[in-house]
């Protein structure tokens, strides 16, 4: 049996790794994550590409802008929850995720699902006119005016724009998504060591793909985006608290249970 050194994959951080990782294994992890991403991506990039011309009309934009704050929040919470359901399905198919204890699966999803939705938003973003695929057509950020949280919307659109600028392929998006989700630094994890072990494999899978694509420079840029994702998610939670104070009954009776479970 070849050692990890012979296979060209090793972790320079630990001299003696008790869990040897073969190149074959890392390639399997890669393929599995990419497959899971494809199966749960809600829309395929080719399809979105073909729909780029579908923009909301002036009248349609006006109709969204004329909604009341609580009506528009309710609408967006529903759309966001739909996107989150696909993210949960993706998580469950990441090798090693289902083997984590239930507490840790929930902790990772609570802290990571919105981050993943934001990563996925970049796939649905058209940089030519700064629009995102929402409700069947492409929408600029002015469409979300009645949410009354322009700073959050602007931050989400800016992130989508900056992620698009990295020109990631679908494999890279898939592995970056897994990396964002499997984060051993999240508070309240019960079996941090097991999360770290899954994390290591995802990191190896990502650096392996980037090495193969001759794009190792991307790794550093992707790690920079993690902090931005985190700040947008805190802003989302902050806005939700503000909204809940204004419209407690809307949140209580009309928001999807999954949305409340993850963010409430
Ligand atoms: C998905 C499609 C999609 C749907 C909804 C007010 C509130 C509840 C949330 C999009 C924060 C506001 C979201 C609607 C804002 C950051 C939310 C509101 C990919 C993601 C995407 C485009 C969501 C992105 C984040 C949006 C704009 O397949």
C-alpha cells in the first residue's frame, strides 16, 4: 500500500497523521460532493444562462415595491426557505455529514445554510446588469425595496458580484459550498474532532481540484470570502430581530417553520 506521500497528497501540518488519505479517496470525495451539488442545485447554470433575457417589467417591479413590509418579508422568507431546503439536501449528501451526531448536523445547518444560499445566489447572478434569478425572472436589487433593509440587499448583491468575478466552475462552487458548511469553529459543536476530520477531507478535495485546474491562487481568495459570508448572515439575523419586533404575529403564524427553526 502506498503512503500518502507517495500519492502526492499529504498534510504538511501534521507529521504523523493517524488517518491516511489516499488520492483515490480524495477523488471519490470530490466526485461525490460535485454530484450532490448538481443533484440539489435547484437550477442548472445552462438553464439560467438561457433565461438571462427574462427581466421583470417596470410594472412587475412596481408591484413588488408596492407590497407592505410584512407582505414582502413573508414572500422572501418563503423563497429563502425553498432555497434552504435544497441546501439541507446537499448537506445530507456530503460524505461524512450524516455520520455526525444530530446536534452537530443541526449546528452546522443553523450557522451555514444562509451562507450556502448566498454562495448559490452567485450562480443565479448576471453581472452584466446586476440582477438575480428570483421568482422566475431576473431582478435588480430595487425590486427588494419594500423589505426596508437595503444594507442587507446591497451586501448580498455585492457578494454575488464579487464571487462571480472569481469565475468559479460548478466543481469549485460545489467544493467551496461544502467547505463553508463543514466548519469546525462553529460554537456548540459536541464532537468537534469528527467535524475537523470531515473538514480536512473537504479541504484536501478543494485544494486537489484547484491544483488540477491550475488555479491554486483561488484558494486564498475563497478563504477571504468566508468572513464576508459571516457578516452578511449576522446582518440577516439582526434584520430578522428588527422585523420580529415590528410584526411578531407575522413571524409566529406566517413564516415557514424551517425558517424559524434555523434563524429564529
Ligand atoms: C435561490 C433563489 C433565491 C431566492 C431568494 C428578508 C429575508 C427573509 C431575507 C433570495 C434576506 C434578504 C433571497 C430573497 C435577501 C438577502 C434574500 C431575500 C438562490 C438564492 C436566492 C436568489 C435568494 C438570495 C437572498 C435573498 C435575495 O435559489
